[in-house]
C-alpha cells in the first residue's frame, strides 16, 4: 500500500468533515482558510486516494426502538477448516450484528449487536450463534451508557 502524504491543511479538512460531513465546500474552505477551489481540489484528492471513503448518516438506533447495544466476543473452533470465515459470513447475514471485526487475543471475533430487547438478544446469542458448529464460546457486554461516541483519531 502506498503511503499517502498529508499536510496540516489536509488534516484540518478531515477534522472539519468528521465534525460535519454535510458541510459545504464553502464552509470547509472558510474553516481551513483556503480558497474554495483549493479546498475542493484537496477534498477530491482525499476522496480519490481513499482517505475519505464516503459520507454517511449516523443513525440513532434507540430512536428506532433498538434499545439494547451489546458487544459479543466470539471464540471459534480452530480445528475446523475455515471456521473463522464461516462464522464471519454467518454474522454478516444477520442484520442484528451491525459490525463484525476479526481481533487479536484470546478471542477471534468482536461483534457489535443492536436489538430491540433482551429477548431478541438472547435469541441471537443462544438460538443462533451458539448453534453454529464452529462457535466454541461467546462473552457479551451490554452498553449501560455512552461517554464518548465517534471521537476523532485524526491529529495534526
């Protein structure tokens, strides 16, 4: 992978877009103290290089009735061929698993789950995930509250 070289202004643009992905080029140019044409050129370059890979709406799932957010750590049977990939595919097909990550450490996968209630959570874990032949164990953590959401990792 080719390293992309960014300067302080590029990072300012990224930070501004992280804060408000719907900001216009005029607004971003004003924030980073660039002409509109220079700002647009830089944004397009960030898009072309894959630094900016899309613009998304942040959905408040609780407003839609999904009151339970949990993270489940999944351990798969490493003796089974393609076990990790099979479980990942299985979870990708279930809309309740909103994010699935392969991780290092004592477990194999970390799954972010959004469900309407504990019954639905239990159904997913006990009746579906436990039943998968490649799953050895799970350990789940249920969200109590949120201290920080979508923090910005970009520094300059």
